[in-house]
C-alpha cells in the first residue's frame, strides 16, 4: 500500500504537492485551532480540568498564607508566653495566647491554660483535665491545617486519568474520521490528534502542581504537629513542676 502510494506520487508530483498542501491547510496547532478541532466531549473534559485547576490554585494560595501566618504568629508567641510562665503568671500567659489567633501553638496552649485554671478538684485533676484539653485542641488545629489538602490529593491523582479519558476520545474520533473520509492523511485525523494532545497535556499541567504542593503542605502540617506536641508536653511538665512547688 505504501509503495503504491509512493509510486503514485512519483508519477504525479502535482498530486504530492496537493496532498501536502491539503494537510498543512487542515492542521493547526494554535490554541484556537486546537479548540476548534475538538469535539464537545473533549471540550467538556478541558473545561472540567480548568475548574479543577482553579480549585487547586485557590487551595494553594489559601494554605500558603494560612501556614505563613501560623508560623510567624507562633514565632512571636512562643518567647512571650514562655516569659509569662517563668514568672508564674498564668493569667498573663493566657492573655498573650489569646492575642495570637492565627498561631497554631497559641490555640493549643490557650486550651490547656484555660482548662487548668478552671478545672475543679485537686492539682492532679487539673493537670489531667488540661492534658485532655490539649489533646482536643491539637486534633482541632490539625483538622484546620489539613483543610483543602484532600482536594489537592484528589486532583493530583485523578487529573491525569481525566486527561487520558480525553485522549482516548480523541483517538477514537481520529479513527472515526479515517473511516468516514476514506483517507489516511494527517488532515483527516487532525481533530482527534488535537483532542488527544490538549487533554493529555492539560491533565498533566493540572496534576503536577497539585501533587507537588500537596507533598509540600503535608510536610508543613507534620512539622506543625511536632511543634504542637512539644508545646503540649512542655506545658504539662510546667504544670507538674508547679504542683510540686506547692
């Protein structure tokens, strides 16, 4: 078949020129040409991926600024509350913690201080009550820190497959065009190829940043968890030392 085509073009150079001209005319790879060559199903895939990218960008910016505020607030909070506790001023330490609303450490320490001051019973009961309050506060803050990360993980894992779905649809359309037009030239399959290229590339473009930032933010959350655990342990140790002095 290929040899027959080549011999035909060799005998008719004008036919070869017309073949190449038609192919170049039919194929365009600018964004508008690619969009115009796509079917409605492939366009739906691209639109869906576009909304996924908008959501992932919103989560990235939100978590970035949230973690930055938590880190900066905790850096200012830690030395101030430590100084108040060294002087034995629990009320002052609670006030300091209450001023740093965006600090993850302040939220946890505040829960422990308030519970220790207000819990009835002996000092041992107060310490145990403060310990439970710290655990509850850590769980709540951990949930706040992880907010939106599940969506990033979902986008990072599913976007390539959604793009692959568009690729399969594009290839099917390409074969359908070949069967319909009875020709195997590149112009006959340009629409299907464009669908496959665009959806695959867009799926990867959405997934790669989502996976990278999910891993980065997960590391941040783990570091914040360690800081909260250490602060809780230090606060309980402080309560124990204070109870021994009485």
